[in-house]
């Protein structure tokens, strides 16, 4: 174990501290006089004891082991890893935003409510749907909100529907959301051109179907040319059509989900509207909807009355609250700044260049030296992303998509999304985004080409990659089989007998 | 060309040629003509960085924030001091701009942070398994309801009226989806959960009982008694907890709590008008394969070096799809980083010192205000009082730059004259005395000279 993998807990030494408590200015009453004996903690939580300089060094050292977007190319399909403008951190940190309490009277939060109201308006215009709630915390939360709205809508009409349709290319969140919302998942097949299989859809879109959840462009990066017919079939069945906004970055200012016939849309502000991903959050997943869904939107809603902005809690048919307060306001600030910076012209340009970059990279990767190993899964114009199959590399070179991805780490580029969508064998899903230059795209193609060339001579290099990273391939199976999910002193897992005795719930059993 | 893209005219020409199309418009050929927008979006044109900054700064200036007034507002989010090193560390691109650690070899920093976070939450809650964070507090409560459904297959949830109103609301909203009924258990005369009424509400159909420590009014609940009353028929006990008082309060895991969730804003996160912050989710070991969200685990690489990975992923949506334990993906990694840095900054002794400071100031403030207490028993961080003329107090205090707290009437009609007063280390004795003066002012004015 090298020193730089020690956890903060292992760096602890009794007596050290980074915190100095403010001076006590109220009577120093013993804790025992203020709390009942049974409520008092008997031993302090085993938090680290560490000085400020060592604390800063520890986390700075850890940070150096992360690859990140400001460092290099990050073509993770479906994740839209576009540049995070630095202005956004500055405006989010303004005390009027960062130090504003969520329960401040609306009278004294007019700027925040105005910002939310303006963001709602912009998102509604981009989606082509008139009503917006910013409340959901993430895309997955937005999806759940969409299905809860669907349920409320049908129940309001006295209908009990039990099924939700999702394409077999859908993100895993879609079916998981369906179950959480109390519906049964029914899969719809994919046609040879990569779109929804219309015959299959017609057959399955019965009176028991509440909703079709669709991503368009879909997870293959293809725009479904039959979207109008799909909407017709779904609406004829009395169901709602839900738009998973994961891929909205392809169509801003070009086409709008509302115009395509979608009833409910969620936005991923951390994708399309460039909230930094933070190593896995925070994000936000606002939703937009049509008039017939509006009465059921979560509360409160931000409303405008003349020059005054307010929070509307008087919504008797609302599905209620999805979370605390009004949503991830700090994310709203960044996304609103982004929309202001780009404007109508820049948003459309962003989508155009995203699609240009994807098609260009696809064309470069269709050249000899790459295409025979990584053929395109559906060979037509793509939107903002495209999917290659690693079948050729597996058959001809004996290296898998995973090996190619791991070898990319040695070249300091982040691999694409791999093994998704599920219907493409050994899939690599590549989304360059609009903020990459032609040189970056060319470089990525060269990296892939060099990995494939190297594998023709010695496939073992890729099979054992990466070689230059802080750690090499990790034993994930072992980690899942015998989970160690927290640090314990002396490495004992299961916990030591003393701990088990003092704290039965925290110390019992093997981990 | 916008400042965030870099396609020159020459690039465009070469790229279109390589693709084999004549124009940018040709790339969108798959979108039927009838669906093309055919006009510009009805939004202003793009602006310079400076103009955007000024526009947002002007809006921000119309908010009265916590450096502009003395605020006793809490009710779920609290005005704690956030140390400068958190700003420094969180603004590092290495933490700010990566995606979820799908490639562990180049994400060891983020993964180790998650592991350390889980350890700290496990220590605070006294429960052995913590995930790497969920969205925020109230939706974490709802996620615990879903776990209870998966675990027990029962149909009803019982929530104490001491549970945050937003948590109760989020629980109802989510439960309407997963098909469970939520019933409330009342508070007793002292503003604590009524143990007997809770016991009476629990039967074989109840999947879980929800309580909060300290409860929404700031009352320190008798978790042991609630646990005994709530778990008799095999229901799970879910406790929503404020992590800072947990530094001095007995860990929920030692009092029979099965799942402990909570709002993490108090741990080094900004107020941000309500988010983003993080939620935490900790549970007993038997729930480890039913937990929502990401979990980091320790392992070894092929050379035997220590490393960390996302583990137990067969619970999750991207693997299990409709059989997943929750639909959540990664949630609040950056906010959870702030949480573990904050806890490390406080340290083993600092958390206790801070908790004791809050405890003493809370009791001092309740006495200093001299009003009838709604919850006269032990309180920490917050307490509720009845104010004879609440509107007048607000008017007087706001004019003097003091925000007296949260009006309980919106959520608790039975306390229409109730005021919830929150105390942090930033609210000094002098500021508390100032609020007391404002409360006493009309009496003084009315008194003869």
C-alpha cells in the first residue's frame, strides 16, 4: 500500500485539528443538563483528526488521480460532456445566489424567482411546450415526475392504465422509472433502420398503455423519421408520449419535442445546459409539458404577476412535492447563464456543430484501419452521437471493446460509453459534443487507429491495459462478492468484537 | 462562431467534404420538413461574458441573502459557516468536471472520496452501510419508503408529524407511484412524536415508520421508545437525521433504526436557495443489496495495489433495468465531497464542540426570547414558540435587518402563531439578544415611561 492511497481516516493522529470553534458566549451548561441521558452519544464519531495543510494536501492529491473534462477529450455517449464555462462558477457563487435561504420571503427573493421564471420560459421555448417545472433533481427524477404526471392525468380521467412502453434501445433509467412509478414495462422493438418498429408499436399500444417513453434522437444517435406516426399511434391509444431529454443537444433550435407530439419532456441541465458533472452530480432534471398535463405539475410553481414573482402553492390537482424546496437553484443559475451567453443563435449553432462533429468523427472512423474492426452499427447520417460495434476487433484481433477502452486511458483520452446500447454487440457509443475542435476529433481517431494497429502486432498490450494510470485493472468481481464499503481501523472487516459490543448495529456481521 | 465552439470556415468546408454533404442543413435530413422549427427560437441573441455577468449580478442583488441580515431561518437548511478550503477544493477542475467514475483507473480520486464519505456517514449514523449520496433530504426519505416496499411487500407507511413537511410531501408523491398509502402519526403536547399514537398506527400492513431526529420543531425525540413502538409488527424504522447534532446524539443505528437518511446541506454546502446539496442514505447490512444509488467499494488492481470501484452495481438501473432497486444514477458527488471535507475539517472533536455549541445556544435562545414554547423539552439547533403578534414582529424585525425565523402556520395550522427559530454557530449571543429585544419591544413601548 503506497502512502498516497491512505484514506483520510488513516492519516488521522489524535490531537490534530483543522477547526477552531468560535468562542463560547452563552452559559457553559453541561450537556447532561440539556439532554436526557439516553439521547447522549457515548463515544464520538471516529472522524479524522488532521491539520488544515494535510487536509488540503490529501484531497488535492486525490484530485490528481481523476481524469477530467478540462484536461482532455471526453466523448462519453449520451452524457454530453461539453465545456463548462468558467463564468458559471462565478455567478453561482454570488452571495445573492449562494447565501440565499430557500425559505426567504418571495418579496426578498425576487431576483432568484425571476431567474427561475426566465429559465422556465427559455426551456419551454426550446422544448416547444408551454409549462415548465424546474423541481426534479436529475434526469432520473424528471422521468419519475413524468410518469407520476401521466398517472395523475389518467386517474383524473377515471382511467386505470397499467403498462408503459419503452424501446429496447432505452437507457436503463427508463424501465427502472416505470417500475418505481408502479407500471409494468413493455419493450418495443427496433426496426432495421434503427427507429421504433411501428408494427410492434401498433400491436402493443393498447388501452392499458399509459405512456411511451422515447429518446429522439435515440440512443443510437439516430433521429426517428417516423416520429409523427409514432405520436399518432400513441395518442390514438389514449397514452402520453414522454421525451427523455438525454439527447436534446442534437436538436436545439432545429426541431422541438412539443412540435413532434410529445406531451412531457425532461431536460438534463447537466448535459445539454452544461452544469459541471462534479464526478457524478449535481444535476437537475426540469420537465416541460402540454396544457392537458399542466394542472398536475409539482408545487410550488414559480409564477409572475405583473412585475412581481411568486411561488404558487394553490394547485389542488398537483402531484405534490418531489423533493425539498424549489429544486437545484445553483444549477439553474449556471444553465440560465449558458442560455444567455449562447442566445437563440448560439443554441442552434451548438446543436449544429454537435451534429457536425459527430458526423465528421464518424466519417473519419469509417476509413480503412478503423472501419474493418469497428464498423458503424447503423450506417446513415447520425445526430450528435453514433454507435460502433467492436465485433470486428473481437473476431479479427482478439481484443474486446473493453480492452480498446482501457488502452485509450494510456493515451489520455476518455473512452466512449461502452456496451450500450445493448442491441449492438461490443458497442462503443461516441458523443464528441460541439465544444471540441477538428484537431481533437482527428487526434481521437488517430488514437483508435494506433490502438488497432498495435493490436495487430501484439493484442496483449490492449488486453492488459491500462499501463500508465494510478492503478491498473481492478478486481470488480471481488469487490462485489465481499463488499468493503467503509474503512475500519486495523482493516478489520468484519468489525472488531469491542465495536460489536458497544455498537451492535454498526459493528455486526461480515461486510 | 460562439466562444464555446471552434469550427472555422476552413474546418467546416473540410468536415462537410469528409462527411459528403453540402451544408450543415443537410445533416438534419432525417428530421421531416414539417417538424423543422423554420424560425429562430424566441430568445434573445447571445451575449458577451461581461454582459451575462452583469445581468445575473443585477438579479442576484435583488435577493436578500444571509450576509445582509441576521437570519434565524432554518426549517431544513441552515446558515453554517463553510470553510474556505471547501471552495478551493471544490473548484478544482479535477473534482468539478469529470463524469461519474465509469473508468475506475482514471477516477481513483472521486472513488476514494466516495469511500471516505461512506465511512463518515456510517460513523455518524451508527449504521454499517452508506451509499455515495442521493439527491437531497426529502427525496431520500421517499427512497427509504421504496426500499421498505421492496423489503416487506407491505402496503402502508406511517410518518410522524415531526417529519419535515417537505419529506412527508415527497413521501406521499413518490408513494402514489409505487402504490403505498401514507398515514400520519401526531405529535404530543410537548412537540415530540406521540409514542402511543404511533404504536396504535402500526399493524401488519405497515412497511415502515418514519421519524426525524431532531424533529422538524427541533425536539430531541426518544428514538429508543419510537423504535420499540414502531417495529413491533415487523415494520422498518426509518429516521431522517440532521448530521451535525448526530455528533452529540446517540447514533440512530444504536437505537434500532434500520435506515437513516437525511439532508446533507449542513455539511459544508451552501444554501443556494435550496440546492444542490446532497442526501445521505445509510442502513443495516441486510439491506446492502436493496440500497439505492452508487456505492464505492475497496478492492485491488492486478498488481495488488489498493483501489476503489463502484460496486454492487447489479442493484442499479443500468444493469438491472426494470428490476433495479431505484432509478437513481449518480447524484451529488461534488456536494458529498464538500460533506466529507467538512467533516474532516471539523474532525472527531470539532463535531462534538460544534454540536455542544448549538445545543447550548438553542437552549439559551429559547429562554432569552421569553415566549411560550411549543416544544418545552430538550431541543437542539431549533425550537418553536408561540408569538402573540407574529405579523407585527416580522414587520419590526425585518425593518431592523433581522429575520426571526420560519412561520409554522403554513405547514401546521394548529400552530398558526408558531415561530420556528434556528440557531447555528453563526448566530451569536448578541444576535439572539437582539431578537429577544425585538420581541420584547411592544411591551416596552406600551409600558409607562
